[in-house]
C-alpha cells in the first residue's frame, strides 16, 4: 500500500474509504451520524466516501424500519454493506474428492458441492473435475462467473507463493504442477493456492475449534499426516512453505512407513486408502488383537509427530482433523502421551469442521484477499509476506 505522506490525497481517500467500509460491514445499518462517531472522520468526508462506495456497488441505502418514520417523521438515511456485490469460492482438491464452497463477500456460504475422484486420476482429470464442479455450482446458485472476486484452493503438498506445487506425493502428477497458473485460466479473478493442512488450520481459527486461540497446531491425520500452525494468529508457512510436513519425520530414523504400521497382514496398506484405515480402527474397537496392535503403533507414531511440533512451537491448542476426526478413541491417547513427552501439554480438541475444514480454509483465504483490497488498513491471517 505504501507510506502515507502529506502530499498523497489519493492514498488518504483509500484509507478513509477502507475505514468507512469496515465500519459499515461491522454495524447494523448505521446512519451517517453513526459512521462519523465510529470512524472519527468529519461528516463531509463520510458523506463523500459513502456516495463513492454506493457508486462502486459496495454500499446501498438500507430501508428504514417501519416504525421509525412514524415516530420521528423523516428518518435518517441508513446504509449497509452489499455482501451480494461479489462472490468467493473455496475449493479443496483431495485424493478422493473435490469440494467447493460458494460465499458472498461477507463469507456467508450460499451453496456447496462435492465430487468424487479416483485416487489414481492424473492432474488433468482432477482439474477438469474441479472445473465441472464449479460450473455446476455457479449455475445452480444463479451466480455469474464474472461475479467471482477471488478463489481459494487447498491442496496437498508443499505449495509455493505463486501456487506451484513444489512437492506433492499424495496425488499423481502433482509434483511441479503449476496449479495456480492452471486454475487462473478458468477464472477472471485472483486464485490463491495453499497447503491443505494450512488451510484447515485457518478454518478452525475462523469458525471451528480454535476460534479462541491464536497459537494453534492443526493436524491433518492420515497415513502421512500433515500439520498447519498459527503463531500469534498468523499462518506460519516457513521459508519455503514446507512447515508442518510431519509425515516425513519417520525418514529421520528410517523407521517403518505408516502404511506398514497400520497393516494387520504384513502387507502395507495403500497410502491413500482411507477405507482400509477406517476398517483397521473399527476392528480394533471391536477387540481384534492384531488391529489393536496396529492402531496402537499408529497412534504412538502420530503422538511423536505432534509432540515434535508442540515442543518446537508451544501451542495453546492442538486440533485433530482429517479422517481420524471421525474415529473414536483418538483424543484420550493423544492427551495422555503428549502429557508424557511435552514440557507444557497443550489442549487437544477434535476438528469442529470435519471434512469441510480444508474448503472452508480456502474460502477464508479468498476472503482475506478481498478484505486486503477493500480494507487496505486491515491485516489478515493468511496474507503472504
């Protein structure tokens, strides 16, 4: 945005506009007098800003309440932020499904859709599934594509700032994929790509289990778990976007792969077969001895992974998501073991957003981008430095 100077009236207008718009969105149909009091700006300045925002389509005059005119004669003009002035998409691209959320500019979800995809599908087929799901969702909601202001995407792998997947072993043909560039061909708005665990961490902080905590680790549990972290309320990606790749920790000791840990037959599980994993856990809860041993081995490994992050970051809260979020018996072993390994054991909670966490975080990514444009003086959780 640049440094404010006394000879930069255009920048001053942008700041005033951002302040007034922020006040409008936070209030319930305020009057001009209300806006003057909240912003500390002069009445002529507020009037000019509001008229400009109306012309831009971001603000509309709100209807007076029915009883207000009878009590006071001609009521004061009231205004509202037009959340319907644009739309956002949050997209999850996963091994087995593509999920899409559609929201207004206030982040309110209007509609959603989900499409299954074969775990063996290549990049072209998977991206075509994304395009098909988005087109159908927009058509069903009656939203023209030109109304989209930003698109957020959550994807497995190490994601660079431009949306390129530097390393992505979970999906065929994903390593080196210019994901952001490929998707931008389908949209006339910014497309922001983020690692799936990072997106889920942002989602839980926004509207899930971590709304009251600013130091959070989110663990996307699976055969190769990943994690996202918020430090002081800001997403921590690391220097190259590889922070939280705890699924690679077993390589340090050349230990057994996660696929072998959960095997009850000696034959490794398929790394993306969630149904096989769920079956092992179900058998363990039914009392099957071999399944119980496999589950215990897996949980012990997961605890080591989480403990490494907890010791390094000292979070207030650890949120467990992914397929493990739907399986009973995960939290208590984690709490017990973290109490053994960690100098200050964190709180441990299950994801409140479940399978929608990644898409919700991607939507928040898009919303942060738009807010960065509309409210230029505001900071965001997800903005890249």
